[in-house]
C-alpha cells in the first residue's frame, strides 16, 4: 500500500485530490493534526515517510517543501507554479508526446500544469513540433475560466453575495501581461516570446475554454493540416480531438465542467483559424491532472480515479 501525503490539503486543489484518493484501497493517506499542519519539522518527517507527496502550496512554500526531502524514493507532485519550467521536474502533460510521458514514469519530481497554460500548450506545442507554427511567431491566447480557479478567497467573494456587484459579469484580469502562467506557456510550447494573454473569470464555478487564434499567414499549411495533427495525437479518453467545437454555434466554459478530460477542436476557416481547448480548471487544469500524474508515476492505469 502506497503512502500518500497532501501538503496543503485545506486548499481547493488539495481538498479535491483528497476526495479522489480517499476511496482508493491501494493508498494510505497520511495526515497531520491541525496544530502541526504548518510545523516544519512535522511536515518534513511525514513528507519523507510518504511514497508520494502532493504539494498544494504557494510557490515559496513548495520550494521549501522540496528542500525538506531526504528520502530518495519519495515522489513529489507539485501543483504550484514554482517548478513547472525546472529541468529537474517532469512536466505533467503526458499526452503532448512520448518524451513527456516517459519522463513522468521515471521522475521523482513532477510539476502539474497550470490551468490556463495547459490548454495553450496542448494547442500550440504539437503545431510548433510539426513545423506548422514557427516558434518565432507572436501568439495570442484568450481564456475564460470559472471562479473556483481563484481559490477559496475568490470562491467566497462570488458565493457570499458578490454576484450583486461587478462580479456578476465576466472580468478580464492580468492586465499588466505578467500572469504567472506566461513563463510556462512560453517554455513548454517551445516558442521564443510570451503570448499576449487575456484571461477572463466569469460567474460559474468551474470549467474553462482556451482559444488561440491564428491568421493563415502565421502557419505553414492549412486548417486541415492542424486538424490532422490533433487527430493523430489526441485520441485518448483524457485528451481527445472533436471535429465540432460549438453547441448550437456557441462554446460554453461549462461544457467540460466536472470532467478530467480535455476536448481539442479547430474552428474558423482557412484565413482565420481558432484553436480551442475545453476542459475543467479543477479537472485537467488541476487536481485531475495531478491524479493522472500519480497514476502514471506508480505504473497504474492513468484513468483510475478520473471522471471522464
């Protein structure tokens, strides 16, 4: 029986990981008493006792937790931003290609993708690799997400009467173009500049739609070539290509809410192309991706514990 510790289990991601693992008989979930939850010595002991520790912490706390690891067999799965571009960490999106999957199988350090970043990378990385999009292209990314992505504070703002204020309408944020996912989006996609990124949070709990628009002049080939790349690459129950992105002409941020899968589509026409990823910011965008990484790391069926 594998021993699992969730450091930061009181947060949104930690709670959902705990829910997913608590009913699985192959795991023993290690916990600390409430009074020791932030005690450094107690945390270090339990991290090193575990076979796998999830870090659901702010970036600096995650860095400090990694420094506590003395047991060479302990696997760290970090859901923070801290290590997503670190060469010492496997990037937790195995569907991108075999190299990502193989590193996940062998690494003791795993970084779970960011919610917005995961969709952008799923759309852009395979096109750069195939030579359809040049890595020198300046790209744009638009993303709509449910408010749960903002954590407990934002959830409370929306659910404790905030809907009678400006929160009732979609709100664009990260206006300074310094969003913490930008570094990851650039590095993992293997592009040479940060995309212009316009995330929008809206009044629904969970779900996400990420769109990358392209002019014909920005690609080598056609929209059909892009579709062929996605069809060949994304053909599992977790990440899959679907010909039609819309529902009656609309794309809803709620379309994949409650799921741990991601739907990839292409819309528009040969002159103006829309690359679209639909998923749940709490699923493939967070805890679902973390559980998939756990399954792969332990040599289990990757879909165990996932809602697909």
